[in-house]
């Protein structure tokens, strides 16, 4: 059991529609080191990959060019239907990409800091 403090990045929650094809890279707030992922679908499993970059310019270029590691429905972190998980991503500029087993519901991304 951890006594870590979870502090959401207020006003930074994003929602990405579940899609059966990999989504474009979405930049996570640079001051966040963790995310809460909520899958609103009743049927689709969503897979998530977070790619951490060494510089802000690399992360910006990845978003502009659709980069980041593309997940498949057999790779990445699976978020089951109607489930929520917390993930520590570590510090640094990062992007998130998702894919789902069906175009149903959304993946809601709430950035946070854990200390």
C-alpha cells in the first residue's frame, strides 16, 4: 500500500473517441507524471501506449507528424470496458496513442502528479 499523493492536473482532462484504428498522438501536459485512464465503452477494450520523449521539441514533432508508438489490440496497456486505471508515466514530455476493439465509447485521460 502506498501513501503517494495524487493531484489531478485540473482542467487538463481529454477525451478520445475509441477507434478500431490507432489514433494520432495526443500530447500530455508536460507537468504531469501520471494519468488516470477511464474507458466509457460497455463493450470495447481500449489499448494505450504512452511514449516519453527526451525533449519538448521531439514530443511536439511527434504530435505534428502522428508519431509515438502505435498500439495494436494485442499490445499496449488494455483498459477493459467500463474500467479505470491509474498509470505512473514518469516525468518528461510524452504523447499517448490508443486503439480499441470497436468504435464504441471514449477513453478519458486525466493527467496528474503523484508524489
